[in-house]
C-alpha cells in the first residue's frame, strides 16, 4: 500500500528511546541501569508514506518502582497532529544483578522530570 510498515514505527520508538537515553543520562548512571520494554501501545492517526520525513519527540512519564512510561510523538514536519503516538512501559534493571531496580530520583532528575516519582 506504500505506507510505512508497523514494524518501522516500533523501530522508531526504540531508536528515539536509545538516543534519548544516550544523550541525557550521565555515564555514571548508565553503569547502574539497564531498561527493558514491557509493553508498546501505538495509535495511528495519519499514514506516513515510504520516504517521507518525520519528526520524532519523546519524553518520560511517571515512574512507579522499577517501571516508568515513555511517550513518543511521530509526525510529518510542521504537522499540527501526530501521525502516530506511542506509550511504552519500561522496567529498570540493575546492571549487576539483572533484577528490577527502583527508578531513582537521580535518573528522574537527569531527564529533567522532577515530580514524576
């Protein structure tokens, strides 16, 4: 049909999350935390055609224990409404033990999302 396949949206959500993490989180915290996806929810509103440019924005939401939400907005440049909107649930994992680890104030502060604990 010429539109972007659903797997591409999931890849964009994953790619922007990784870029956001690598850009924002200080190296010393990267050595403490890993994160894994527990759930993806994507709402599609306007099709994107193969080869079209997109703008992708992401931000984190409320944290609860080891879990936190991440939001992603995908749209055509200059568009007033999104083409796709995603909410993903993530789980923080301790690098050493590989067990869930509470999202700390240090990580929330790194993302500039104080008040979301």
